[in-house]
């Protein structure tokens, strides 16, 4: 779930790379570059999204505000009645 929220902050269009790939006349090279480029950008975006979401989850207020995850206070709710 966090990847869907956070990835928008890390995906940036690189206009020059797109123009370069579209200017290549060899179809198979163009497709290969597109696949490698998109996979590379996707991996970076996913890794950064997971890293930032793990940092946000450590703070109970930010976790609740951004992701809707409410962490109970363990001291209060761990007592047996």
C-alpha cells in the first residue's frame, strides 16, 4: 500500500532520455532501452518508497496521519484483566 502513495514523489520524467530513445531508428534497441530504463527507474522508486514508509511507520502520529495505521500503546493494552 505504501508504494502506491509514496512512489509519486520519486518518479520524475527525464525528457532528454525520452527524446533520445525515440530518436533511435533501430526498433529492437529502442524497445530494449525503454525496458531497461523503466525497470531501473521503477526499482529506484520502489526502494525509496519502502525506505521512506518504514521511517514514517516508526512515528505513530505520522503513521496514523499518512497511512491510517494506528499503533496502540503497548503498556496500556498489554495488561491482563
